């Protein structure tokens, strides 16, 4: 967060309100020349000013200006020293108190930083910039409501303060409300059209609402306005990776590394780029570089964790994976209970709460039986679409259906007393640290047998009267931020091959599919049963899945559901797979019933799709056993 905000913060320190009039300000010319100078001249100017202050140590304005310059140069310790010198001369100097607070914020001395900005606000209570900067500490500490209050106070004092609007937008982003974030950041940009960092953060919010094209426009504008800022190039590269434009992303990251070779985010982004290209050795080197620069950086730790998970290095990977709690925004909510750390559970009631998407909840629910075997009485918080399915599958657990999209915790009051809690994504840290700890299973989710029988009868009655297996299909998965473009394919690509099999096809794709199905049927004269096209409850989807003889799907919730039901499935895996599908295996360590067929090069689905014919033939030849 500090890297997101700091450069704009520095500039706002040079506000006119606290500056003396030009005639009385001996440093006015030097300020302007410093602002326009390159880095080497800025460093030289700061050193010259320091030498002058050694001769004239009681110069309040000089020490404050030196603090401002050191802050702008990211020399935070030296900035702290300069501001403290100024405050030795006059402890009521608001600007020095404010600058010291910002320097302490960047070196993570949060308690004193907070007090310094509190003091500055008392000295100048109507100074909007002080309130804006004070809110940054709450934002960094995750005190989002208090941060919002301070930014609102700044706006009340000056409705045209772009930094306050921008920072309020960051609060909304971290609260999981990207739509509001977009609205607020756009207000900041309207006030300050050259606000480069705001354009960069606008791009991130637009990405969250799946508006990648608009996000790319905003990210490119940020690089035009703040070309020397490494972070804006990294944001642009991230969006280009989301779009699958890896060559463009590499060029953007080269721009970032030229600007700041020690920028942690650039090395993390290079790690992501190498991973999606399948260059795992290079990815490890990039994450190692990032962690050498900042060993506790959460994005670097999560990046390395996902690489290690992809390669099956479970033990160290799960430990690093805990850093997801510190990324922005974090998928993990803080709950007011003691967290389970692998200890004895007999007699304890354990709340396992959701994070991230439905597919991950299904994946990590494979750990539930071990909790029960250890004597735990469990409460599982899941998305509402999973509630009925989980109630049937885990009858000894209390199942709570909750969207879990923010920090609203009123639902906790409806639960029985809780002894321990743990997020779903942390279960494997204690239960899946080696290959041997992944149990063989034939499915741990149970579809409704009556609904399954009804679906089977319906399909047999409505599908063409010819011998052939009933195959469920799904062809899209993920979001813009989770490689939707790379892991999805066009229905027509799939039907072009499947029409030559004797399979009866049933739609299992989530979302609006009517137009796609109609087009594919007309183009290839291949009937496709609509199944549950739309936004059905997962319990109904599970019954339809169980009624099929086999499932062909891309990497999606449907893949997880198929494997968790123990159903025979063929998963079409992109060249840049998620860690959930491993790097090279043809089977899944999580789901023994699944077979994985991978792209041999990025964007080329021909080999995986061709493999469906042999796979369906095997299903057909065994229909006497499976059907």
C-alpha cells in the first residue's frame, strides 16, 4: 500500500497553504529547480542543503525542506532525522510533524506515525492534507472504517482535494466494492486530470469488475503521466498478462526495471510472467530476487507459494501461502476466535470459513473428513449455492450459507459457541504437507440420489435414441484476474470434434449459454441438451453431473465438482495452469477420478480437444459398467 500512495503524498507536502509568500521564501527557487531536476541533481541538491544546515543548525525552514526532499527521494531515515531537527526548533510546526509521520509510516513505525499526524491535525485542524495523510496509517493497518472517516473529513474541509477522493476509493477497493472505488477515483481524476497514480489504481478496480479493455486504457494513461514510476508499469503488465499478451507485458516490465531495479513488485510480476510462460526456473529466480529485497513482502511470498504448489513442494508452499492474509485486498477475514494450529481437536467446535471462490471451497473441503476423525465438531461456512450439497455430504457438520464478501460478521451471532476457527485455504497447511497425506477417494460430495435418477431418466427420454455415452460439457472458467482468457475456449471449438463421436452432449456451463448453444447446433448439426444452463444451485448441478456418464470441462468450478463427486472427468488444461492442476501430471492428486489433458503450447486447444474422442470411446466401451 505504501508504494501505491507515497509518491503522490510527497508532492502534496509542497502545498501552497503552508509556504511563505514568494518574497519571504528563500527556498522557493530551489524547490522549483529540485522538482524539475533529474535524480542525480536532486541528490546533489539535498546534500548541499544538508551541508548548509550544518553551518546554520537552527534553520527551521531549511530542515523542513530537507525532510521533504529526503522523503521524495525515498530516504526515509534521513527524512526522519531532518524533521526531528525541525521539531527541536519548533515542536508546533505542523508540516514537520506531518512529514515525520509520513517518514515513520514508510518505515512501519505506525504508533508514533499516528501520534505525529494526530498532533499535526490539532495544530492545523482545517488542513485537508494532514487528514488525508493521517488516514493513510489506518489504511495501512487495515482500519478501513477509520481511514474512510479521515478521508471524509478531508473532503468536508476541501471538496476538491483529489488525494482524499482517491484514497477513499482505495478504501472501497479493499472493502471489496470495486464499483464504488471506480466512482470515487474518477472524482479524483476529474479534479486532477494529470493524477497518474489514480489512473493506475482505477485500472486495478476496472479489472476487478471484468472491464479489462477500459482498465488497459487507464493503465496506459498512468504510464504516460508517471513514466518514471515503476509501479504503474507493473500494473499495466499485470493487465496485459490477464489478457494473455505476454510479449507486451515483458516490454512493460522492462520499462519498470529500468526505472527502479530494486522495485519488489517488478520482480514479483516477472515471476508471474515466467510462470504463465512455463519458465518455472526463471520464475523461481524472480521470486527469490523479490524476497531478497523484501523477505516479508506478501505478494512475493504468495507468488513463490503458488509456484511451489504447482510443482508439488507442499510443505514450504503452504507455509508461504499464509501470506495471502496480507495481500491487498486479502481474501481472508479476521474472526474473533482462536485459530486452529494443528493441535488436538477432540471436543472442540471448529468454524471453517470460506475464502476465494466456490471451486476452492470444494477443493479444500476434501480435508473435512480428517477434522472429523480428529474429533472436531465442525461448522462450515460456504457460499449459499453450496449449502444444500454440503449439508447432504457432511451430515455431522453445521452448514452456514453466506456470501462472505466483506467483513460483516453479524452471522457469527447465530452460531453455537466456537472453540477454534480456520479459513478453508489454511487446512492443507496441517493436513496436506506431503504427497502421502493426499488420500485416495471415490468422491466426498454426495449428489441427491432422487434428483440424479430423475435427471438420468429425463436425459435418456429426451436425447436421441442411439447408443452412446451421456457427456456433460463446460467450456468457460475463471475471471479476468484468474486467466479466464487462457483457460476458456469457444464452444464451437469443442463441438467441431465432439460431433464426430457418438456422445450425447449436455450443457453444464454456468451462465447464459443459449446463444452459444444455438449457434453451435446450427453450425454443426449437433444436438446439445440445455441441461441447467444459467445460474443453478450447485446441488442441482451435482445431480445432473452424477447423471452423466462422464464430464469434459475446462479448469473451472465444474472440474472441482466433478472430481469431488468422484465422477469420471476429462479436464482440458491450459499451457499456463493454476497450481490446482499441477505442472505436468496427467492425473490429479486432489481428485483421483479426473484425467488431465494439457495444451502443448499457449492458446492451442487442438491436442486437448482431439483427446476427447479417445476418452469418449473408452467411456462408451465401458458403458455396461458405468451407465
